């Protein structure tokens, strides 16, 4: 199996994600990601005839058999003050988070 995610590429991804992994964890995760990519490529190789309709949830349900969508309803948390009390900083009902310095990803 050719590995699309080489150790060098994986190191760069781990660095960008600011992860701290042991060498064993890194090798395990890199192997699992390569296996998932292999599975994706196998699925992409399955021939699908032109005109095959897309399926939702794996089964193409006609509209009359589709479950009805539920109405969206906002439900406020009953004790938001208790959550805000746990925040290091808050103002006007919002949690204040520190600025994250933007750096180039290149």
C-alpha cells in the first residue's frame, strides 16, 4: 500500500493542529488515516452508471415517504448565569475570549 500521508506530511499536519503525540500515537493515527484514504479510493473506483440519482441516507426516499422535518425552535438554557460565572472573563452576557494571533499557514 502506498502511503499518501507520509511521515513528513503527517508531521506538518500535527504541527498545524498544535497536537502533542507520542511517536507510537503518531504512527497509529497516520496508519489509520492512510487506511481511511485507501477505503475512499476503493469507493471512488466503483463504477456508477450515468443517470443514477443521488441517494439521501443511502436510500432514495420519494418525497411522500420522507419523514417530516421538525420545526427549529430556540430553547435558551435556563441558568446561563451559572455558565458565565465559570468563565474567566465575561461582559454583557457573553464570554470574552483572548485574541488569537493570526499567523501564516504556509
